[in-house]
């Protein structure tokens, strides 16, 4: 697995943990342990996202580098089993 | 508003194309219990939801379903790479191919185009939350059926992720139903719709 995909996997894992806590907190708003965990994973996700975008180009249109935004691969593209 | 993030929620990397699998899994794109219906169901129901924590839940789960719609499309797209006409004819993919080539079109596995009749927005909190609980189980059953038919681990892995999300969403909607009934008059909550009756 390439460094890019390793970093993308770490970002996705952290982002998923934050997301799961987010929807859990929708129905458990008073759970302080979960709220603290959400804060931790949100911070970690932001740092990993910034690192990924610095190395491999923008994940959202908020980043002004238009040429990088257009660049392949797009998320649905097959990228090879061991690229 | 919505913004796009240029990544999948969970990775999809399918080495071996398989048009039969594509046709089966397409049902979770535009079939009766697919991700298109799921996202439109929750994102439409939120307008008649009076309770703020449940407006948040419908918005969040509806948004996640859009991410699942993209994952299902990625699976179908990768399963239909580099096909020969011989493979298309032998796999039973020819009817879909005739109408859509290898484009991703919202239809069921049996070829019926997406129909909004497969989802409901009743404008009643209790009714809509029961609809959502049933919808998550119907999607889970469909993913179970897909897992019965598909052997390739590259395909099973993201399908299993999607199946697990149905179970988590079912859990959250069960909690939402309890929170909603707790807010209503316990003596007559079947007679009152807090989205309409004052």
C-alpha cells in the first residue's frame, strides 16, 4: 500500500470514529465521556486532513488549488490493488 | 448547504470486474431499499420533525447515506471496468448494458428504475420514525442477500461495512423513537402529531 493510501486510511479511521460519536451524541447529548472522545477524534481528524491535503492535494473546494482539485484519482476510480 | 469531500467513507478497491455482481449490487443504488431512497427519506422527513436533537439525527444519518450512495456507485463502477461483450452476454448484464452501457443508473437489481414510492414522508413523528426503523432493516436484509450471492472478498468487505451501518442507524432510530415519545403526552401520543397538532 502506498504512503498516500496509508495516510488516507488513518484519516478515514479517525474521521469515522468522530462521525460515529457524533450520531451517538445526537441521541445521548449528556454523555460526557463520548463528548470528550468526539473532541479528541475531531482534533486528530483535522490534523490528518491538513497533512493529507498538504501532501496530496485538496479534499474540498475550500482549497483554492483548482488544478489539484481536478486531478485524478477521484474516489470511485480503481487505483490498483497495490498502488 | 452541502459540501463535497473528495474521499469515500470506507475504501472500495475491487481487482476483478464482475458484471453479475454489479447488477445485484446496483439495487442498493436505486432499488426499493437502496441508499438513494434512504438519503432522500431522512433528508425530507427532517422538515416535519419538531425536536432539535432529532432534526440533527435525520440530517446526520441522511448525509451519511449520501456517502453510502457514493460507495455503492464506486463498487458498481469498479465491477464494470474493462468488460468484453462476451462477458456481458454470458453474465446476464446485457439488458442493463443495452440501456445504460456501463453508466451508473439508479435502478433495482431486477431493472426497475428508482421509484420514490419506495420511501415515505408521512409528516408524523411516530409514523416516520417507524418507517425509518423498517427501512434500516430492509436495507440490512438486502445487504445480507448480497453477501449470500457474492464471494469476492474485495466486494464483501465494503458491503459488510454498509450492512453494519444499517444496524447502527437502526439503533439510533430506536433511541429517537423513545426520545420522541418521552416528549409527547404519554396518555395519547397515538392521537397527537406534534408536527401538526398544537
